[in-house]
C-alpha cells in the first residue's frame, strides 16, 4: 500500500480496509483508488495469497492453509457457524433458507461495539434487535430495551457504523411476530420464528385439551371429520390454528358446543342432503353420482359463477351452508381449495347427457389474440352469427401497437359445440390463438 501511494495519489474517500474488519462472509482485502498517469481513477486491491484464494475460489480453498487449530480463522468459523445454525433450524423451509443464505453472502456489513468494546459485524441495515441476537439467542428473545451510545432507542433502531450498543433484558419479555418486520439478519429471523412456533404449540396444546373436553361432553367421537368441520366453520388455517385460536380465546368457548350440535345434526342427515362425511364409506352405485340435467334428481343445485361449467366439462358438486349445492368445473380456480379444505362437502357429479334439453344454452367465453387487420371483427361475427347460428351475449376487442385481444361471450350447448366454434376461429387469417376463458360476471344458471 505504501509503495502504491508513494507513486500514485490515492482518493481518501475510496479506502476500504477489510483486513482489520473482514466482511461477514470472510472476504479480506485492502481496496484503494488512485489517480493513474493518464488521469483516470484505478482501483487497486491488495491481499495475501491466502486472502486471494478465499476471494477467488471460496472458503474451501482456505483449508489448505490450516495446519493446526492455532491457525484457525475467526471470520471463517463465525460464518460457518451461522450457516450451520440455518441448516439445523427445523422450522425453516427451503425458500426461507435460500433467502437467508443469500442475505449473509452478498449484503454489505455494518460494525458495532458491545459495552465492553467487542466488535460485532452484522448485515447492512441491521437493527438493534439484530445486534441482541448476535450477542446470544436468549439475549435477543428477552430483549426489552436498547441503549445506543448511552441513549435509549427503540428496538427497530437501524445500526450505524461505530455505534456502542447495550441490550436491556427481562425474563418476562417474549418475542412477537411484529419483530419479524424489522429484523434483517438470518440468525434473528430464524430464532424469532422458532420461538413464536414453540409458544403457539404450547397454547395450542391447552386449546386442544379444552376442545377435547367439549367434544367428550357432546358425546361425539374425536376424529379428523369433526376437526375439519370446525376448521371450516371457524375459517381457521389448519387444525393447529384451530387449537391456537381456542387457546387464546379468539374462539368463544360457548359457541363450540353450538357448532358441535350442528355437526351432530348434519351427520345424522341422509347422504343426499347432508355433507358427505369421511366416516361414510363411498359406494360404487350410480346413485352416488349427482346427475346434472336429470329432472328427477330431487335436489336443488346451481352452477357456480366462478367457472360457469357447461355440458362436457368435468364437474363436481360442493355443498354450501346456505345456498344448496354449487356445481364447479374440476379445472375451476377454486377447485383445489374446496377439495383440500372441505373434502367432506364434495359430491361426485356428471352430466346426464341424454336428459339435457337441446334448446338449453350455457354461457362460455372465447379469447382471440392476433395481428389487427381491416374487416377482422366483421369476419368473426359473420361466422359466429350467420354461419354457426350462435347467439353472442357480449363482444369486445382492444388493439394496441398492431396487436389485438378479443373476448366474446357465447350461448352454446356443450363442450363439443364450443370446440367447433374455436376450430372455426383458428382458421381465420389474422387469428393466432383462441382459448376459453371463465365468465364470472354473468348471472348463474340454475336448475332443480
């Protein structure tokens, strides 16, 4: 460094000393920017062979320099310890791990001191709470307040280089989900998530015991069927969440008994009018299938507005609480949620093709994409209305920079009828792509 700066004039604002204080990922080097002979700024990086091996090839290259425990590298050991904590954390998922791993590798650092003068390195943007977890997990979890340079500051105070930080702890303090909004370091995030889940499990255990007592009092068998029923009624995210809501008294204990009575009553109803519970073994008889279009079905149903099924679509029935049975397409955007969370309300359904009236029409939409040309819309409407004799409920075309997107809502008989129309549209010059789209804004068709 002395030789370089004797020959070339350095820029004092561009000196970076990562030898005295290595980066969090172990990088060590001395960077300076000097003025060259041709009047251009040139960056010079100065480091030893060992430092260069680490910088160019990663930490694995460093181990060939380690002849014994006395030659251990503190920065490397700290970095490996952090990564090991992330890997050993049973609560983290793969996406969280990758985000945290990347955070530790590529972020800039900030340097702060403990009250005793020990230097701590954290990712740039770290808060006082991150610093507490850097000291020790228990210090972070019990962090009640923070002093920076002998002044009280909030937990979300963003650390500046050279700050001296003192952590005030209390055994009564507990971490909250709000902490996750302002911590930056991977260590802090992992420890907070783990502590919150442990606390949630403890509360959920108490809620489970309370629910178990209520169910036993109602003389109902405790199984997945009744638990899934309660999860859907209380709109909980999972069975664990249901226990937790009961434990924190978010769910009123007095309403649980009423819900259990409602469940017991619905369970005793015939399979055709009550929810199809998992405890009932499925039958292979044809009567188990809801035949749509059969006037002798003896049950009220409606076509769902979210996907508007038409004859020929794969369908299923969903038993609602106040609105009878709703018929959905298997490819409906809501199908996965309904089948996974409320499988006990699902009924098999199919089209009673011979019984569907020929004049019965169903709403379906087609979407056209291509290059705009004169007379295109006229050609499309002539084929649909005059050649195919199909009624259009609505039509809209939008053109931008020579390309267009057209949407047409039609009255059709079934999927075969729709496929014929799509084939005709694809044959038109200037139409590149034709696809079906859902028509959620039309009134639902109903039958009984």
